[in-house]
C-alpha cells in the first residue's frame, strides 16, 4: 500500500497540504474497501461490523501517517516503510486473530 502511495507521491505532496479532508477521505475509503474485500474470504467474522471497523481504522492509520509524513518531512514516502510496518503490524495481527476466531488474542 505504501508503495502504491509512494508512486503518486508528487501528486499527494501537491494536493494533501491544501486538502479539506476530501482527498484523505477518498484514499481511506479506497484502502478500507480493499481490506474488506480481501478479508471476506477468511473466517466467520469477515464483513461483520467489528471487522469493517478494524478495516476503517487501519485505512485511516495509513492515510493519517501519509498525510503527516508529507506535512512534516521532505523525505521520500518510501522511506516511511519501517514506520508504516510498525504502525500497521498490530492492526493486521488483531484483525487476523479476530477473523480466524481467536478473539482472546485480538483483545
């Protein structure tokens, strides 16, 4: 995901600083829907309200980090990979545990 955003970094750097939230919302909704569709095939909880909430949280975390990275640094977005992986790892683990029915580990 970060690589996909990094491919459009010039456009994001031009548009995000003056964004009223519309572009960020569009990005987050697209990422969220990708998460939802990818996970529908797994476990009994795919598509549930809680699952959708986790997908929304993860999507907004990615967009929020991207917006902040662009606002606070001139470093290339692909250099944020380690920070992105750290941020995203706990969301992925919790979602996988939940979708596979191991809710005690997800909490």
